C-alpha cells in the first residue's frame, strides 16, 4: 500500500538535499552555488538603463554588485527567518544574477537603492562614439 505524500515534508527534504549539495560543491570548488535567482526588469531610458530587482527580506549589507563593461553581476544572500515554517515558498540562501545590458555603460556609474524589497540599479549609458568620416 502506498503512503500518502506529505508535500511539505517532501519540500523540506529536497531543500536539505539542495543545501548538502551546495556545501559539497563549496568544499570541492570553493565557490558557493546559487540557490535562487531574483526576478529582474530592465528598462531603457534616454540616458540610462534601470534594473528593478525583487529581493524582499535581503539586507543591503548582504548585496554585492559587480559592473564589467555591459555585464552586471548581482549577488547576495537571503537568510531564513527564525521559527518553524508551516509553509515555505520564498527561497532563501545565496543568489546570483548575471545580466548582459543592451549597450555599453559608463564605468563606475552604477547607483543602487533598496526600497520596500525592490533594488533599483541605475547605470548611465556610455556616450555614442562618432563614426569616422
């Protein structure tokens, strides 16, 4: 006879397996595995690209931003809250997103603000290069 599936317990076991695999990967490679990736919107304005990243519950000190040409890498961690979860749908742990912007940006122009769980990153577009005549 089959036992009824306890979905919450199955999810907990899967998360524990994921955590153990991430620990093993870190021990073998020295690199942390991203447990999740936040959703991102990319908007284009006349003089800038604007990224809106959903990171509720992530503290500013747990965020890292790396700008390399037209590639932007956002990394961080969301820590689990204390207590016993009765339902758990929001991921926690290490995350990483690498985004290729539609065009070049001015080096060091990234400005970030975190409000109400939304990280806004503004990157000034690089001036267009004149074509030789």
